[in-house]
């Protein structure tokens, strides 16, 4: 199942995010994911595992498991490389062992102090606050992203973690419209206004935290998971599916791309089995009613400043 982007290219509606995947396990996870049927992989320079992902992809291509054109590969520009977009993209391509990217995203709408191309730490000042670079505008960054398309390095470009106002601004100054806005959205943080705004203007929404972060975000941010919600649990029983499968199906029926992350083979298989059932309008509405407007991913914990304030 695919979504057609505003440039006519197609993007699989189900993908696998590789955030927090450890280097030694990536090879088996990616090879198994491809065998299960995954064709969309979501990476980022900041995940610090592009080299391992690239080795796994190269093995998949060389063994004849898949061809390059069968896969949709996304990676992202880190905050400290806003002034070095082409170099950062080429650095990611080299690590991933690819000639082109299917999608390249601005990871966060903030430029920070440059610490070297491909170096993805976050420079903090003496008070532990993020060193934001006020000399680089998001418009400048975007025009550099557009150059990547004309150079043939990427097929599509997009944004990530942009709100309605930043997305509107990007639409206003762009020559190449953003194809995607990757955001946190799940039953406890539905963001209907942002999702509808993007879709109305031809921007595909990808849910980077489609299950609410589950255990990973509870561990890092102390967040509550929508997977424990009684209303969604009841629907899982009704459909004889897992709670995660119901949540992913809900995301798909909103016409959002979902990229759940998992390091367990059984979860990879389970998450992919969401195309053999459909939630009714009433059940979609019941999930709509559990919205808590509750963000679970809070980078302020590491940056000393809340970009969402």
C-alpha cells in the first residue's frame, strides 16, 4: 500500500524506523524486515547508525534480495548542518552506500552551532542550553535542500517536526514544495489541525511516533503510552488484533504514513499485519475521543530549551 507524493513519486505507507537500533543487530533486523515485506526505511544522521544500515542494504542488493529501486530510503539533515546541506547529504549517502535518497528531511526546524559535517551532537552553552545559530534561516536551509533535487542526489525533500505556521511559511517560500512533514502523532497526540492542513496542501504526513513511543519514550521521557488505553484495548479484542496493530491501522486510515520502530523480529512481523482488517467509522471516532494532546517526545530534556513552547 502506497501514498502518492505531490511530485508523483510513491511512498510505502508502512515503514520501519531505525532510531535506537544498535549497530550489531541492524543487519539481521533489516534483512528480516525486507523478507517480511518492508520496503520503506526511515533513517537519520542523528541516529548514528547510517554506516550499519548501509552495510545491511548493500548486502540485500548484492544478494539479489531486493533491487535499489524496490526500496524507499529516507534520512535527515541534522540541526548543526543547516549551513552545510549538500555536504551533509553526501556524507549520509556515502555511509548508506547509496547513489540517491528517496526522501531527505530537515530533522528539526532549528539551526544549531556547526560541529563538523556528519557530527550530530548538540552543542550546549555553559548553562546547558542549546547553541542556536541565528544566522541561518529556515528559508535558506530549504533552498539548499531544493538544490539537492536538481543535483539528482535526492528524489523528494521534506520537513520534520514543523508546526502549522512553519509549514505555511515553507509553502510560501518554496520552489519545490515539501513532499512530507514527519511529526509525532498517535492516538494521545492526534494533531488533527496540523494533519488536515498538511494534507489539504498536498503534504504527506508521516507519523514518526505512531505508537506513542511506547517503552522507549517511557524510559527517556517518563511518558504514558496509548497502548495501555482501555478503549483501544477493547477494540483490539473486538478485531482479534494487538493494540499496536489497531493503533497502526488507525494511523493508516487517517492517510498518514506510519514508521513504527522495533528491534524484535516478532514485533516487525506483527506491525506489518495491518492490511487485512479495517476499522469502522464508529471505531475511528472512538479512538478520536481518547486524544489527550499529549506529546511524548521531548528533546528539551537534552537541549535545555523547549522548541515547542
